[in-house]
C-alpha cells in the first residue's frame, strides 16, 4: 500500500509542467529535422537552435532547452513525418511567423558554411507545406545570411 503511494508521489514530482508549449516544440522538431537531414547534427547546428530558442522565444533555462532538443531528436529519429509539424505551423501561425520559421531553417542549414542539396530540398518542401512562396523563401534566406553572424 505504501509503496504505491510513494510511487505515485514520485511520478507526480517528475512530471513538472514544461515552460515550452506545443507550438515551440513543433518548431524545434522542424529545426532538428533540418539539422539531421545531412546526417551531421553537430555542435554548430545545436548551438544555433539553442540561440534561436533563446532569442525568438525568450527561453533562458538551458536545461529546458536541452530537454526539448533531446525530445525533438528522439521524435525525429522515430518518425520523419513533416506533415504533422507543418500542418500545426500552417494552422497556428500567421504568414509573418511562418516566414520567420523558414528563416530559422536557413540559419540552421547555413551555419556550417555548406548548403547541402538535401537541406535546400527540405526547406523548399517545408516552405511549400506551410504556404510560404518562393519570393518569401528567398527573402528569408537573404535575411538568414545577413543575420547569421549574430548567432555564431
């Protein structure tokens, strides 16, 4: 009887509410997918995703950021279902925010100085799925290149 009581109490203590909402998790999953597409998720990609979360979403606790990154990497490794994530982005974010997502994707893909064809293809695909046209995708790329030094 007491064992089950203490187990329940311990489980409840482990389930802290996360300060990171589902929309942010969706964005992180898309960013992690972009980092993983070239099969080289290095420190540069990880660091830029951390900095994007800190600047864009004002998340300061590094433990929370590492936790959501680990969760996103696990989710992406288990399933590479872009439709689920892009559908949430398309439904929950206005066009300006969706363009910002594309800009973040460019930053993640360009941070290592090499744009692989798979990365370019992924950004084109995600842009189409979240209804960001070619003009805005290219503007997002230009903005990402200009701002990239601020994230290194």
